[in-house]
C-alpha cells in the first residue's frame, strides 16, 4: 500500500509523548518522537499524582506535538491521521490527550484514530523489527504485566499476567524499602550489581502453580522482613543493601523466565512460522531480565526482540504506529471517541 503518515499522542501516565511515524504495517519508520517526562513534578509525592499529571499534560501537549511535527519536518496538512491513546490509564491525562487530538482533527479535517495504550506497547516490535504475526509478547512495566499472543493489530490472546503488583511497581516499592531513589528499577539494578543474590532466600511466588499467572507483592513483603531483621542490629550496610537488591532482582528474573517458558509452550503449540518472543514496557530495560530471556530463546531456538529503551517506555511513536495499523485496516473514530480509564485488550 501507499505509505501513511501518522501523528501519535500519548498522555496516559506521567509522560507526554508525541511522534510522527511513516510507512505501512510491518514496514514503518519513526520520523520523530518527543517525550516530556514529569518525574520532577511527582518526585516529592513518592508516586504519580493524577491531578498534577493531567494538568501537566494539558499544559505540555501543544508544545510536544509542535516539536514532534517540527523535528519530523512534517506539517499537520501532510499527516494522514491523528492517533491518540484513548485508554487505559489515568483518566485526566487520557482526557487531555483525547481533547488535544480532537481539536487537531476538527481544525485540520484529518481523521482521528483511538488507540489502546497496551496495543501500542504490544505492536512496538512490528515498528522496530517488522516482526510477523503471531508473536509472543511479554509486557512488563510499572503498571502492567501480561503475556499476550499477538495475532493481529487488534487480536490479542492473554495467556496470563500478574494477579497483584506489576514488576516495575515491585521494583519501585523495593527501592523505597531500601531508601533508594525512584524510579526504583534502575536504582535496584545498579545496586544489585555488587550484591550476592544467594545471601537471602526470597520466595518465587506461584512457580509451584500451573499456568502463566504471576504474583510480585509477596516478594516485597519478604524483602521487608529481611530488611527489618537486619535493622535490628544496625543501620543497613551498603553490602547488605546490595545483597537484598540482588536477591530481589534474581527472584523476579526466575519468575519471569519460568513463566515465559510456559507461555512459550502454549505459543509454539500454534506452530508459528518464525517463532518470536518480544518484550516491551519499562522493565524490559533490565539487563539481567533481558539476558535471562535471551538465553531462554537461544535454548529453545526462537527469536528474541527487545525494542530500544526509548520505545519500550511510554512514547508517542508506539501510538502513532498502532494507529497506522488500525487506519490502514480502514478503521477510524469520530468525535464520539471517549477516554477509558479501564480497557482490557
Ligand atoms: O513502561 P514504563 O515507562 O511506564 C509504565 O509503567 O507504563 O515503566 C516504568 C517502570 C518503573 O516501575 C521502573 O522502575 C521500571 O519500569 N524500570 C525498571 C528498569 N527501568 C525502568 N525496572 C527494572 N529494571 C530497570 N532497569
Ligand atoms: Zn505504558
């Protein structure tokens, strides 16, 4: 088909993103991707404050969109359609993005395409590597954790996921317990580098149960218990903190690796032509997790794909691309498009 040019807008959590993507399904390029984070605004509160996030998105969106168009060297008139995250996420932020996209759509007469944020993450390997359907996706972020069989742009089968915390959330809580900075994932990973993962024995929740469901909240409780045991004797020493981080991270790695192996069995039963496992979400930045999955894929003779970090975390390019897939399939929305706080795939 003819190449399509999509503007994508993302504002479902604490990153304001806008991007321009051009191409066809499975063969598209990122012309620009601008992300304005809000970490500094939320830092003092120890987590994302929805009202502050919504206001910041509303204030930032116009500029971020303008920067994305500018660095792509594209005008609004040259865009074929405007894609926007319509959920799931913090409702105020999603609303800010949807209103911005509707405004642009009305002003230019360009079609509007609503995108599920999770579909944006799940389709990213198609943007970065042209990965063919069906592939197995492990989506691991601060808010999400699930295995998806991706059969088409809007055809997903959920094989399992967390029954409580997402792994990124667990990393963030672990960091808080150990007085490390936020976001916790990178801080725990860095601290764990000097640690001995075997000194503390933390649980591997749900590994004894069949299926692909996971649980991470018990891990945090176990970590708290070990920490408090140590604190009875002295303030936490650097080596102790490193050992706790290493033990925690190793437990997450072991759970993800084993559950991915099970999801892989279900996927391979469908006899895909080019078996591929892809990861997305902020936690996919974790090197030991990537290494464990790379090793698993090598053992089982399947391809492994991890998008570059900037496209693993929240961004507008994945929304533009997911919008491109929908738009190319003839789908579009109108002014009745609504923002949805909950929207399972
Ligand atoms: O995808 P993302 O940017 O936002 C959403 O949650 O949607 O993911 C952010 C999460 C945070 O919880 C952060 O601690 C985690 O990803 N994260 C990591 C690493 N880098 C970011 N977790 C483990 N290891 C990392 N290197
Ligand atoms: Zn996300």
